[in-house]
C-alpha cells in the first residue's frame, strides 16, 4: 500500500508518462501504437504487442537504432510498471490511499475486496470505453454493479480515487473533483481512519472508534441488497444504459402509501396492485427491503405492510431496477454464487405494461412469453426513427415548438383517434388531470396547452388525462380499455395565403373569436340550467303523487324510493349524470342481457340475488353477472359511490368487480368469472377428483389472505359477514378468491333492519350475532374457523337432517329463563349455527374438539385422503381452526395472525378448551334440555352478551326463517 499521497501520485504520473519518454515523432505508426498502449495494458500483453511490433519491421534490413532504443525503454518501463502495480487490499484501506484504473489494471480496476471476496470496490469500466470509469462496488461472482459513486460524472482511465482524513473523492485527470463522499459543509469533525468493504456489499468510512461516518447503503443507486433499505420519500434510479450509469428516467419510489415504478413521473406499476403481493395491514410504508424470504414494504415499527414471497432456496437476492424499466429480484443459492436460480421476480410481469416497450406510439400486443410492436390504425412506421409510428395522413406529431410557431398555431391542430382497444399506461394508475368534465372540455384543454401531445378520455367516469411533453410512450392493446385516446397532430399549411394572413385579420381574430365563444357559452349554460330545473320540478311532482298513492294503497308509510318495482322512483338522476372518479365500467341493461344471452345460463344464487354466466363483447373474457334482488338504493349516486368503493378493492384473493348497471330499478354487478365455481362444489361433491390436502391448504391460505386484506388492507375495514364455502371461488391455476364482500350496504331498509341482528348463513354464524355485543372482524374469524374445519373433514359441519326451526326456537324460548345468563346467548346462537349433527346425528365441531383433546388428529381428516396427510400438519391446522372458534371474540386471533399460522411462520397456540365448551352445548343440547353438568362445566367461559328470554325467542324465530337456507 502506498505510504503517502505524494508518492502515489508520483508513481501514477511516472506510469502515465512511461510510453512517451522517447521522441513523440515515432519513426513508424506501429511503434506509436505500442507507446500509447503501454500506458494501460497488462504488462504481459504489452510485451507481446512490442514483440509483434518488432516482428513487423522489415526482415531484410536491420532495425533502426532509434527503434531498438525505444523498444528497450518500453520493456524497462513495463517491468517497472508491473512491479509498481497496486496490490488488492482486503476489507480495509487507510487514508493517503490513491488508486486509478491504470494502477490496478491487473485486477481490472479493483483495489479492495470484502473479507470473503464476494464484493469488490474499484475503478470499473462497464462498457470498456476509455471515457467512462466509475468508482463502484460489484458482486464479484456475477459481475453485477451494485453501487456506483460518480454515475453522473464518469472519469477516465487515469482519473484518481483518493482517501483522505476528510473522506473519499473521485477526480478527473486534471484534478477536478467529480464526486465526494461528503460535501465540505457536512464533514464530520471526526477524521476518517479507514475505508471498509464488508461482506454485505456496504462500503463504509470509519473513524478511530470504528463508528460509521458514511456508507454506500445510505446512498443507493439502482440496486438493493439484503440488509439495505430504501426509506419512504427516497427512490432507486435506473441507469441510462448498460454502459452508461448516469441516472435515467425510471425510478422505484417508496411512498407512504405504496411502492411504485415511475417513468417521467408517471406511474406504471404499484406493488399493491401486483397479484403476487399481499397486504398484511393498513399502515404507512416507512421503508422497502429485500431478504431471502421476499420483498417487503415495512412500517415504522418494522411490521409488514406489503410483501412478495420469493422462490425458496435463494439465500442471496439482489433487487435491481434495470435501464429498461423492469424491476428484477434475482436469487442466488449462495452469496458467492455466479449463477442465479431462475424464476426471478420481474415487475411489471407483462412486457406491454412498460412505458417504452415499443418506441413512441407503437402498439404493444402480448405474444406468448414476449410481445410484438405494430402501429395503430391511422398511423404508419416512421422512416427516420426505427419502430416509431407517425400519423399516416401526412400531418406531423405536435410539439411545444410547433404550437408556439407563428406558422403553426392552434388553428392547424387536429387529433387522430386511436382504436378502442389501444390503452395508455398512465390512465391505469395516475389520477386524471381533470374529473367530471365532458369530452369537448378535455379536448379544448389539450388544445390550449402547448405541452399537451395527446389526451385520453374515459366516458364512464368523465375523466380527462393529458399526456405532456416527454411522456408520450408506447401504447398497449387492452380489450377492457375504457379511456379512448386522441393524438394531437399539426397539418402543414394548405397554401401561401394561409401562411401569410393579412395583418388586419391577425388583429381582428383574437378579438372576435373569444367574444363569440363567450356568448355561446353563456347561452348554453343558461339553457342547460333551465332545462334541468324543469326536469327536476316535474320529477318532484310525480314522486309526490306516487308516494301519496302508495301510502293510501298499503295502509302504512313507505318511502317510494325503496319500491324496486317502480322504475320511476329511481329516475331522480339520469344514468349519465352520476359520475364518480374511479367508478368501474357502466353497462346498459340491454348490453348485459346480450352478454348473458338474455340471462340464459344461471350458475348460482344467494341472498343478494342470482348469478349468470356471460361474455364481454368481442371475446374479451368471461364474466359472472349478479342480478341484485331487493336492494336498497336511496339514490343512484349513493349506489354508484358504494360500487366505486367495491371496485377500488384490488387483491389477488378477492373477486374483482369489472362493471355494473344502474338503469331504472335494475341493479346488476359484473364480476370476473371463476371457472371452477365455489368451494362447496369441489369439497362436498361426490363426483370428480378429491381435493388433496395441499390444495385444501392453498384454498385456506388464499381465503385467509383475502379476509385479512378486507380487515386491515382497505382504507376502511370491511367485515364480510357471510364467510362460507359458497363465497369462496376457485379457478384454474390455483386461484382462490373471496366473493360477495362489501354488499351489505346495498340491502333495502327491511333487510338491513333484520340483518342488524343477524347476517350470514346458518352453521357459520358467530355466537355474538344473537347477543348485544358489538360485531367486529372477529365474527369473520369464527366463520373462517368453521370453513377450515370443513376443509379438514371434507364434509359439512351440519348433517342433512335438520330439526324444525320453530320447534327449536320454542324449546330454547321456554328454557332461556332457566339457563345462566352467560349462556342464554350461546343457546340462541347454537340454533342459528344449526348444530344438527354431522352425518345425521353429530355436530362435527364438537367431535373435532373431543378428538383434539384425545390427540387423534388424523381421525378428523377427510377419510378420502387415505392417510396422505402428515399428522403434525393436521394437528397444526386443527389448532388454528379451534382457536378461531373461541366463544369470546377477543380470544380469537386476527385474520392476519391466521395467515401467519397457516403459512407456518408462527406456531398456533393451544386452543382454550374452556372457551370452546359451547361447541359441546351446540352438539348435545340441540333440540333437547341442556345437560346441566355441561352448562356448569362451560359456564365459566362467559359469553359475548345476553338476550332476554322473550325477546331472544322472538328474534330467533324471525331470524331463523330468513337464514334457514344458504344465501
């Protein structure tokens, strides 16, 4: 290691001048090349070049004396050069250290390596170009650059890296400082005593106490390593190219709400919208990190907000934002492995989701595992820019320069419409430039802004998106695109007169046109206001007349807006008047009737209505249409608001709402289609293959993740209220999705009044539904526990033989007053839970509890699996199910905790037997007087609330009549 900066500089300068000690007027070009090359080449290679140069001299004449003298000088200098080559230091270097690529050419510029040799720091040249050398850290086995210092100001092969007591610097050949670890105004009073490269890839400046003064992990470039974090408000910035490490246009940004990828400040990917991500809770994102388990967005307390699970076996993952805009997490089996495992996480997953997968205005279409680029209709391939598309009508694309030109003003502007299936990435994630405006206003807005190059208009939500300068990327083909695009173009002048308008016209036009426009605008607004007033007055009179007739006809007051048979009662607003940003696609009733072949294929039914199979126009995909029955819609705007909230909920384990219809009294919801139907068909059906244990656990985990997102991942907590196998849908590829969430607010007042005390399906209701206790998300946990037991057992928890509801209500009504107050609600809830015995005489949750106490967990498992289940695995899942069934909601785990238990990251606790005694009561006391010893045994567990005997029996009788069949 050099002992002083002066000595190192002297050696470096001497090495640089080594090839020029002789007269620069070399006798031959060959020798001049040797002299130039000798200043940087490997000594052995330089000697070989010298030998070649000597051999190329004429063999018929002796070598000139000057040439021989020069060759001797070169060989002497190269020998000294090899002796002066800097050694590769391990882990630490001290101040007064100076390095250049020339000095460390034998190690390809590396001057420092970590203790294990996995990482190296040095002056590297990724593109082998003499004008782009960077101080960087690389993952040596793979050659991946994981950090670079002077990415915006590369140096040359003779540039210097210097370590002093003030910090680390990179300078050019002329001594100009190109990069410094710490600005002079921010330097620590403690002097630097060492530069260390540890085995995590972190380059650090240390003081005399080994305290870190500066570290590369705090100045991330385009790569994230295990142990490194990107705090909220910061970002990774991709390089400009494979050999140019300067900052490019793509960024991975961590915000308080999400983790996003952006191009030119427009978002093209969100972690929360990626189907491979899971949201554990609703909290602000504080940082982003990666480790062997996955990619994580963390809260300030270190808890998980979002996560992406990575393939197993990757001990060392490297997250890198590529210059092409793709985010990749590459997994290596070991930290010193040179080859990755494959199966990397790549985002976006589809090529066409990238902003510039195709050149400007190219239309990207998926083609198997890749994509193709074509020009949209009315556009043609550019002859000057390969792959780009230009208007096919002879016009040119607008630009701010053309807009401001005196010869090409706004009077020459026109727009080329894109076909309906051509979409733009920014409309998926970015908020609209303006909302609640019509098409004409959106067009005028773009026309009046020189920087606007195109606009997209969504008729369903009346949203206007402007595409500004430097933001016009490629398009992508999307059958479900709702925003139509219009590209601004400029036409050349038609004749000389138009190019040179008279000066009088130039003065008059700016005065006359705004006056005419203002007059027309006032006239239109006045007419529209009068028309709206007339329409509203007419509807109020009609609604008042209808309401009076209904009051006299039915003998009791009922708001006419709840009469679903009266279409006029819903026409308080025109269909197109209600516009809410983010609202899903709106269909007419006729369109949905066509898509479902006039509702010809019924695939299910429930408490909210019947479900029909359909297909979007143009073969754009299958759909499931739910025809809502007896819904309560106080006004079209309120209905659309609720629908917008439901449509905004996106999770891989929740069925996506694709559109709706609100026409007259008709209310229909359009969902994505799940081709394998509901879980009950696959689980309880006696035909078809048996669901294997692994499949059942994937179903349980998917359903748990969906419910956990509803409880903690949404802006407002959503309690499903009806978790059952019929509402868990399956599709090919192992897809598991929860259906019918968020529909509770769409019920009519009559339904809502009843379901204030009871919602859900008999057999899955939590005990607190029939008590005075508040209903929370733990009611869903109870229902999920019941579903989990059915997944384990492969049969319904209730048998097919059901006791008459009225008889049961009578029995319980007679005996409630004699039972302990803590058990009155349990008795009522037992009826609602329908404990009639699995297999005709037994209530399976009671059986499962008793078998668990005896340690016979394999006897709980579906006999059709024929022993293909590990007993320890079965015991673990049974414990999870029983913990979900604790009588006291506070003792049940959250759905987020259930997810971790099913994943195996957290061991489930032992169920509290005293909190499950009511299961025995359900099973043995159903339809008969309860066993007083059993009551005494379990009475200490308490209850979620109490019911009076009279009110409880009355309420129970009415409730059972409503929920006697699955919804």
